[in-house]
């Protein structure tokens, strides 16, 4: 099969979050399993010159977008057996930052249209011709399936292409005033109703409605988004199309997040040398000026400080948490009210808690490697990667049972010694506190804790498992 990913970001070129992790890893893994894969991205100004200098110019075309006629250039770079194509247009992409511009709707409508218009230039794989599957990601590419039907389907080259719409986070939908449907996107009246929702334009809804299949990043999230609590207004659309919606759990880059090789660690270790993890705990305690006590459990958090991540629960019972014999380190940036609150509390408890209000992959690794437990009490979590990273480093997750957290963290059963973490169900600070207490209690039992660490470290979070499920999904279409 030939599969083309259309996405607004991808590691290693340009990345702002989980979506970039997925697009940087999944296509490469699908290609390792023998399929032919390409990715098309916008050529952002912020993609570094190191990559730009290696790109090859393929061609250009005029891309019609409503009444506008825009230049669309195409560059190519082969990277780890995947062809990466980049759509060039300086008016739309020569700017600071990927998102947050007043005309994001127009920018990504252009990108979606250009990806389709330039498709005949995108030669990849052994046989010439169109891809079998176009795999779209999040609202930025939600117009691809509807534009394919409205503008290109009648042409021979495009007639057999099938589409997948992947939802990485339904919080973001590309919602805007509905005048853009005609005036900016140029969607004809015949297809306008697909893009319109509740009196607005909604780019994600357009993709959900017009793609052959819809996929989310965990099986539980695929069910949760039928519920208004999670769906951000799209529940009726999703329920009506539940027949074509499924969930596939993401993986992590197990070469990158590998305690045997990670250069950020104080001491490298593996599932067969778990005792060496203690050196990382010591180093981490020293880094944050916490007493270097091995017997006191150390809880880490590495997270965006937003309401999605359950920071309000942590702050709600912070004094109860810190009255236990434990230490807490929080690394993250986000809403100023959370940043300030965490700094204030850390100042009150200098021997028990540290706040690190910045972004650092190096310190993140040190926390995954050095903490005993990883706290992630999310209100909702489409998949979540950090709980998988922490398990890979033998750090036991304490999570709320939602989305990908529910699918990846089975609660520990002391009788059977099965399970990898501690969980709670209701979004309630005291239920979270209870899970923390259970974790701290188990930590005191060395035999049970070793079993837990072993279970967590032996879990397979590699992308190969997910990639096989994606290939099966493509074949089903
Ligand atoms: P989300 O994509 O919702 O932010 P995920 O758990 O899927 O949550 O992915 C978060 C990623 O961002 C992880 O790789 C995590 O290590 C990283 N991350 C989050 N905050 C920070 C930070 N302050 N410093 C370094 N890495 C961070």
C-alpha cells in the first residue's frame, strides 16, 4: 500500500506536542513493516536550515483557494525511509510560530488544498500514481477529504484514494465564522453543509463526516468522545458515525526513551539492573535541593500546566499530599495561575517539593529516570505519552482512568502481582489522594515494588504494535 500522511507538524523537523511525536514515528514504523509511506507538511519558516539545505525542489503549481490563486511550491527530503514533502508558500508559512495567527483557517485550508493539488508531483514508492490512503491529522487537515470529493474526485488520478481522519485531541476543532466556507475555503454549495456545524465552520467536523474512517489515539478515548463531557460539542456527529470510528493506542520511540542509552540520565540502567535507578533518584534530589533520602518516595510530574492535566486536583489537596512522607517535583509550563501556585507551594515546602517552571527535555528524562512514581491525574487524555515514558524508566504511574491512561495503566493487584500502576476513576482530588496513599503504602513493601517496576519496564510501548493496527485499518478500507 501507498500511504500519505498530511499533517501540520512532525518530528524531527518541527514539533509542538504529541501530534509531532506521532507523525515523526508512526510513518517510519509503517514503512519498516513494508508499506510505502510519505508525509506532507507545511514548509514553516522555523524549520531549521540544516534540514532546508538538504531539501530538493520538486515543482510548483498555482493552488486555487476560493477566489484566490496562490503559489504552491513542493520540496522533498528522504528521511529514515520515508519521503517528506514540504509545501512552500511564504505568505502563509514565513511567520513566527506554527499556530495562533488570525488566518489559521485560511492557512491550513491552503495547505490542505495544496497537498491535493500537488499530489501528482509527489512520487514515492515503487509504482507511480496516487496513494491508496491519505491519513489526515487533526483539524488543520480536516478539509482534505471534503476537498478531495468536491474538487478532485472526478479526475482519474484521484478517483480511488481513500481517507482516514485521525483525532489527536478533540478540544481543538478549527471552528470559525461560517463566511469562510465559501469566501475563503471556496467550498461549493454542494459540500458546504459538511463543513458547517451549529452555525459555524468546523474543520474537524468536515473531516469526521467525509473521511472513510475516523481514528483516535486510544480505544477508550474513541468511546469517550461520544459523551458530551469529552466531545466539545461534537458528540452528535460522532455518535451518528460511530460505525466508522475506532481507537489505536499510540506508542513511544523506544530507542529515544531508553534508560540503557539516555544521555540525560545520571546512571544508565535497564529492567535487569533496576537497582541502578537509585543513582538517578539521588542525582535528581541533588539537582532540586531535596534531601537525598532513598527510602522516601519521590513523585514526578512532567506536564503542560493546563486544566486538561488535572493540576487543579493536585493543588486542591497539596497540603494533604505533602503531609505524607514523600517528595514531589513538578516540571512544566502553562497557565500562569498554576505556575504561580506551584511556585508558592514549593517555597512553603522547600524540603519536600520543587517546582521547575520551564521546558527541558533533559530534565524531563532525569525525572522519568529518577522519580519513583509519576503523577498524571488528567481530566481527559486522548492517549498520553508521558505515562509510557515513565513506565519505560521503571517509574510507576498514578493516573486517572481516562482515555489512553486507562488503556495503558492496569492497576496493580498485590495478590496476583499483576498491573503497572495506581489508578482512580472519578475526577476528584480525594480519590487521587487515595491512589497516592496506596502507591506510597506499596512503595514501603520492597518485594511488591520490585514486581511493579519489573511489570512496568517490561511493557512493550514500541510503535510496531500501533503500526500493525493502522495497516489493518487501511486494509479494511
Ligand atoms: P500532551 O501531548 O497532551 O502534552 P503527552 O503526554 O501526550 O501530553 O506528551 C507530552 C510530551 O511533552 C512528553 O514527551 C513530555 O515529556 C513532554 N513535556 C511536557 N512538558 C514538558 C516540559 N516542561 N519539559 C520537557 N518536556 C515536556
